[in-house]
């Protein structure tokens, strides 16, 4: 059975294509490492691929992955390679990848399956834009992204609700609307699998999270953690966010 009720809060920093060089990456990582030592949360840093082998002492995540083990796939990185670098989590389906690389739910589904096969934990990002119908977008992204994935694998899947309009804009989603979206996601999971699974699945919120709003999300929305972009590049700010778990 799923054991998510015992899940620690998960605070994930997504550095995106930053910082500019290895020296800065190490400095940022090590400052965060000192600041979050002994935290009750599980802290995960997702740096660009090229820095992964240089960083240790905080759980590592990757920002993307390809869905094959090896072969003629120029520019791609496999789950096996990530595993070899001690990566534990992989972000799949981030809206920036969906948009910039026309990543479809079918591709996302393949990536998730390949990660699960290699025992990597998946953070599946879903979310609508302002001009889209939230119910329809979430239903499609959750249903197709998780197609043919058995319930037993959900101990290794976390869903991150990230409304596109809230990402990097400073306009975080209101608590009420976030609650509404999370219950929509749980309803979709409940219809696809079971109510029990829906109640136990790990869900994160992401989109302009900072140290001023992080505590309220954790307290009031009934989520398991946060996916932090911009604020994860500021060590002091990110450490504060991690502290808001307490
Ligand atoms: P943001 O990014 O915190 O800068 O809004 C979140 C994300 O893209 O995961």
C-alpha cells in the first residue's frame, strides 16, 4: 500500500538554466546545503544536467530526461545516466519543456514509464494557462500523462500543480484557487484509480513561490510540498522557504 501519509514535506528547487557556471552552481548549492541541514523537509535541488556530477550533499533531481536507455538520440540524457549520477527525482512535463519543445502528453507518459523502470521518482508537472479551461487541461494532462501506469507506482510519483500564468510572474495562485485545482486533480485520480490513491498521492504547488507565501500554501492547501523556480536561485530565500515547513 501507499505510504504517502508519512511523507515528509518535499521542497524542490528548480534552477532551470542557471547559474551561468560551475563555480556559482557549487557556491549556491553549498550555501543551501548549510542552510537546510537538519531540516524536517526533504529538500531536492534540480540543477542543469551539466552540474549534477559536481554537487553532493542534498538530494538531486533532474529537470528533464529522455525515454530511452541509450542509443542514437543526439543531445538527450537517459534515466540510466541520471541514476548513475545519484539523481533521485526527475521533473517531467514542465510547462517550459511542453512549450519550447512541443512535448506532448504521450512523450511525457513515455518518460515517466522509463523513469519508473529505473526506479527514479517522478515529479509530473501539470497546469493550465489563463485562457484555457482548467478542468479540461488538467483532465487531459493527468489522464494521458499517467496512461497505463499502475497504482503501485504512485509511491514514486508526485504531481506538481503549476498554473502556467503563475510561473515566473510574481503572481502566485490564490490559496482558494490552488485548493480548487488540487481537488480537481484528486478527483481525476480518484476516477482513474481509487479514492484512496487520490487521498494519498503526493501533490506540490509551484508558481511564484517565495518565503512570504510558502508557509500559507503548506498550512492551508493540503499539499505535500512546493516546486520553487526563481526563488531557489537565492540561497537565503530558498532556505527560508524550506524553514516554512516548521
Ligand atoms: P517560479 O517557477 O517559482 O519561478 O514561478 C516555478 C517552476 O517553473 O517550477
